[in-house]
């Protein structure tokens, strides 16, 4: 009932009534209801924004094993919202969610190990969690994993694997990945040099809002033969329509 009133599904939308029903369900150990209450306090939906209250309800849900609450709680400790920054505690909650297959938690945990925010960087653990997240289709993790294969950070250097993961992110509309794939085709990194493919990916990245790709696009255009440029622009239009950035 709380969800129905919260979203206006089959009943008039009413945040106050939704909160009443959510609290009734949460009192019966419903983790999703506790998560919803925490989310509403976190974002000021139907109630005054209150990060301390959000932590209270996220904690209740997280302790019931809810991976989304564990992830949200991790973010609050990482960012110091309603609590002092505690990266170690953030990592603990991210790991709880990550072990339940929460791709965003896996990404965040990989980032904490990658960045050294937990102390010394542990690139092997970063790659491990990026891989888990990437396998679930997370575009940021796919890009980060591709980057690690390019440099050989935490994994053996493997340009073909780098291309593969960067391409997966690009084909899901990730403009940064599209630009990087263009660089690979332009420079022959892990693939055969192909200016037409490079142009098409740079063009797609630009159309998806990655402004830095415009420099690559313009510089490449100066070097291309007219007939190849026509093919490249046609392919770029096709890719731009097919691989739009997901909002």
C-alpha cells in the first residue's frame, strides 16, 4: 500500500499516507519499506530532507539484508551525509551489497580499492570488483576494467581485452567509452587501424555530449580521403542512432 500511495498506482498519490503504510510494513521487518522511508528522508520526498533519519531507516533495511539499502548507506558514509565520513564503514556496506550482486556497489568498492581511499591502492581487488560489476553490464565498470587492461593495472596487460570492455561500454551509449574506442581505431591499439570506424565513434561520442571527442573528430577529418569521409559520416549517423547515451 505504501508503494501505491507513493507512486499514485491505482490510488491518488499521497506521500503522507504512503509514509504511514511504509512505517507499518517496516515495523513488520519489511526491508523494502524501510528502504523507501530512508530514500524519502534522503531526498526530501514527502518529508523534510533529513540525512540522519535516512541513515536510521537505511540501517534498519540494511540489517535486514537489503542490498540497495546497504549501497545507499555506504554512499552516505563515503560522502559524509548525516554522519562523519567513514570510508572503511562505507566499504563494509558496499561489500555486503556487492556480494549480493549489486553492480553499483561492486563499482564503488572497486573504485575505493583503485583510488587508495582505503589506504594503499589494491589494484587486484579493484579489478576483481570492476569485473564483477562489468559482467552485470555496468558501463562505468566496463570502461574502468578496459582501462586497467590497457595499462596492466591489477591484471595482465591485454589490449584486446581492453578493446572488448571499452566497446561494451560504448555500445551501451557511454560517450567516454565511445571516444576511447575511436582512439583505439585511430591509433591501431588492440585493433587494426580503421579511420572510418574511428570517425564514426568520435562522431557518436560528440552526439552523446562528450565534447572532448570533437577535437579528435576534427583532427581526423583533416587526414581522411573524401570517399572515406562520406562512409565515415554515414556510419557515424548509424552509430549515433543505435548507441545513444542512456539517461
